[in-house]
């Protein structure tokens, strides 16, 4: 309201200045008549106009001018912490909120995330008392902002703790104006804060929610503060949320790097500059505060951002958003999922050993001779166990879908997902899988479409989704979380239409509690993926973009839509033969498809696979045999959804994967998402995942065209097939597709004790293998000996 009045006053003054200027001729004559001098009249008019304009400008800039004066010019008097705070904020308390919106970024996101996580925790224990302590809350802005995401009236009690009386007076006025009676404002030292109820009972575990919004960096004795919060925070139902400035160097271990999140490290110049700059105002940006926070509590979510304050791309202040829980909460469910259901994770991170020391790095024993003082050994047993916090996987609120991993060099090669959709036909898979509720299956994640299809159709006991590209698992994880938290209309808008303008709001307020920390970071950073056309993102999106350009140049864009909406197979075939086939099979397009760079970056076809198909024919023959039989066999409008997506850039309700149909969506959502409990997402190689699984623990495996990526005779294929033989039960089998009619590695399976059968081999351009028909053959290898 104060801001509106200030702007209104400024507008009135500017309007007055405009009236003076527009009527200057008549005013000039009147003043000249009174003064007898036109020169004096001109100076009077100019002075009046400038005065009115200056008053208007000062009215608008008054908060900013007070902010600059008190923060950068006015010297701070020496004294204790409380005196310094009172001196610093006394003259600017009334404009504090108006001047911090641009500087203190991330507060709204932190509160929105906190609200969604609180709702998830409350759903599990709705009768638990909800007590919120906002430490360093100052003017009460955070509590008022939180009311947008989680009603203030829903809290049994809220306590605002701050040491600065001028800011607290603003808070009292704010709460009185809103009529909130469940809020208590306390002027206390944060390291010794005490709630009135604690005089009657032990406060241990009595607080449900604690927030530190740009206050942790201002509290000198932060160790005592965090220890106190750890004591009073409820172990099972408590949430601690922090947003603040920070600096950080290189992380000493992969485990700490995984907890700290993406882009935590700051450059040396940024660390040096911001630590010195903020130190003038007694704000500490040293890494110790955040390091102790992440050690003392279990991380649930983290996000590292850069505040492009005042001058974008130049002034970039590091800030972070962090949500955590007590480390004493029950993590047995996630430990079981990690160590038993997901395998022993050989080759991946393990909570039992966080660091590996090479022999060359081992420190030799230090010999310093006999001790000067003789001591007698104690007869009492002494056992000291100091364990670091587990990964954010163990403290999350959702389901144990995404198994934790340490970021390796190979993961950094993937900036985003390659495939935004899965390019294999799951209906044909299901004909041969004979999948049931007692089966355990391993699949390559890709975009997750086929894994979701298997879950809907058969609800197997376990679905191990494996992909070296973390972003592919980020995508499947988003789909799993969105199924559980969104309504069908929002879900289809995201993954059917490929467009949802409110994706970021949905991410923070609904989806985030069921996402892993690393997946949340990815989608927060890439929140614009759904603002335009989702399926034009990723490497595969480049192929779709290029196709649109080619159709536009050739003038067949309307024919593409007609093909996808054709009411009969005959109409489809006619449009393809007369309009689109001459465009897609012309020499220019074929020449482009011959490029190995284009094949990899746009189509995801590696060099070895490209060589396999060229050994059996030409690019032209392969594309012709792929596309020619499809329009005369399958209805694009009635369910053959692969090519309509590639041609239009989105799905339709009548032609989409099973998980996007209303019935498929409801099947995944039913019984609190029981069908999705089977998923375990591994960010690793197939070989490493297989090594971590116990013998005879799998009954099925679908590895798509994975083995086409290896060079002929590769020992890695031998090793992988050996592991498949070990983990598959007798009678279990592997399905795969290949760009070659007879892939070289069939012999490897036979040599290792499998019976190999061709389920389909493409013979020319007459009959397609399935609704995609992109591969030349389809195979099964059964463990028989």
C-alpha cells in the first residue's frame, strides 16, 4: 500500500510539472505582467518545473536513496551485534522490503519449495502440530509471502526471531494489519532463541519448520545456532529451509560435491571480491557456514544460483537455496532401496565408503620415537564414530526412484538429453516379453516412454532403468513425479502438447517434493523447456527443427498436417507417395543424412552403428526401407504416434504413448502410484549396474540398439554378456534391435550360452517390423544352459 501511495504521489507531481510545461505560454504572460520582465518569468517557470520534477523523482527514488546512504555511505558505529543492527537498520526499516526484492533473490522459491515439502510431510502425519520459527525474519516479509503458498492460518504457531528492534516494529504493524493472531514476535539473539512454551517442557524435537532467509550469513556464532536448531527440529517431521549468499571453492570429495549440487563452486575472483565486499557490512560469505549446514543436517534439496543484480552478466552474486532434515530421521527405507533393491552399486557411489585412497596417495606412518611420558592404557572401551551425512537420496520425501551417483567426467559430456522421446515400439516388445508381476526387468532409460508402458501393461516387480546420460534419467524422473502430483490435463500439456507456460510454478509447488535434488536442479535451470515446444529440445529436437525447415522450404507443411490427420490408410499412402516422399528422399536430404556429425548430433546414431548399416547397403536404401511401408500399414492418426510426433512436434490424444492416455495415466497414479514403485533409475553403464545385481535377479532385459555402439570384437561386449548370463534366471532373456540385419555380436551371445533367435528381419520396403521400422532386425537371446 505504501508503494502504491508513493507512486501515486509521484504521478501527481509529474502531472503538475506537465501542466506547468503545457500551459507555460499563459503562465509566462501572467508572471510577466506581474513582474514586468519576461526573463524573470522564464526563470520562475523553469524553477517551478524543475522543483516539481525533482520532488517527483525524489519521491520515487526515496527508498533507493535511503538504501544507498545507509548501506554504502553512512558509517557504522562500533558496538555489539545488536547495536550495529539497530544503527544499520533504524533509518531504513520503513523501506527495507521495497529495496531488497532485487538483491535478496530466491526467497519466494525457497518458500514455495518449503510449502510443497510441508504439504507432503503433513499428508503422512496430518495431526502433527505445525510450529514455524523464522530466524532473522526482520520485517515479517517472509511470513506474508509464505501466505501465498501455505496459509498462515494453517500453522499452530509462528515465531519471528530477530535481534533488530526497528525491523521487528515493522513486522508487528504488518501482522496487526493482516489480523494474524498466531504469530509471536520475539526480539532475541538467534543463538539463544527460546519459545515461551519451552518453559514448561523439553523443547527437543518440538519445532516443525525453521527458515533462515539471508540471516545465516549475518549471525556470528552460527555453529551454536545450527546446533540449537538441530536440537529443537523434529527428527521425522521437521524441515529446515535456507536461502542466502555464499562463496565456495572446489569440493574436497565427490560426496560433498554431490551434496552441494550443480555449479556450487565459485571462481577465485568471485570468492575474493564478494567475501571482502560483504564483510564491510559484517556479512560473512565464507564457506564455513554452508559447509557446517550441509554436515549437520541431511540435504533434501539444493540449488545454486547467481543473482544478476543491477548489471546482468557482470554483477553475479552467488546465492543458494537449501532444504534439509535432521540426520537422525529414519532412512532405513532408502538404505534398503539403495543397497538391496538397487543392487550393491559396484562402480557407483556407496554410503559405506565415501572416499577411496590410492596406494600412491597413502600417507606412510610417522615415527617419532618413544613417548617422553609413560601412559597406561585405559581398560575402558573407547569407540568414536564420526560419519558424514548420507546423500540427498536418503533424506528425500518421495519414492526411492533415482539412485544416487557421483558425477564423473563422462557425465559432463551430456549437457542435456539426447532423446526427448523413445524411438522403439513397446507394443511389439510386449508381444515377446511375456511380462508379469513377478518379473524383474532391466531397460535402457532413453526418454522413459517404454519403461512406463511396461509398468502400465504388466506392473512388474522391478524395473531397472539404466542410462549413462544423467539428463535422460532427469526426464524419466520428472515424468514419474508429475504423474503422482499433477492432474491429467497439466500432465498432457507438458508431455503431450509439449507446452506448459506455468511449468516453473508447478515444479516448485507440486512436483519438487518427489524429485531428487539433482533432478530438481536440472529442471530449475532448464525451466524454459516447456515454455515453447518441449520436443524441439535435446539433440533429437534438432532433427525435428530441421524437418520443419525442409517442409517449409518445399511448401509441404500443410501436407504434413494432412498426413497426420488422414482418415484412411489409402489417403495416408497417397499423401506420402505424391507429396512427402519426393521431399524426404531427395538427394540433398540424403547427403545430409550421410554426414556422421549430423547422424550423431541430430539423430543419436553413433559411428559404429552407422558403419553397420552401410556395410549392408546405402543410406538411401536404409531410409527408403524405413519409411516406405509405414503409411500403407499403420494409421498415424489412430495410434502410430512416432512419426506424427516427429512431423508435428507434439502428440495428440488419439495418437500418443500409453502413459499419455488418460487410462494409462490413471493406471500409474492408482493406489498412491503403486505401479511406479518398481522403478530404480541408475546413472551408470549397463555393465556396472549388472555387476551390482545379484545372480539370477533379472528375468528380462531390453537393451534397444545399445550393442550397436560397440566396435566389432570389443571385449566390453564379452564382459557385458557374461554379466547378463550371471544375473538372468534360467529361461530369462535379452531383447535388442539393430541397424544391421545380422549384427556381429549375436555370435557372442551364442558363445556365452544363450540361444539366439531373430524375431524379425527387415527385407526391403514391403513390410515394416513395427510402427517405427527404424531398425533392420529384432532379436532375442535366451539363457538356456
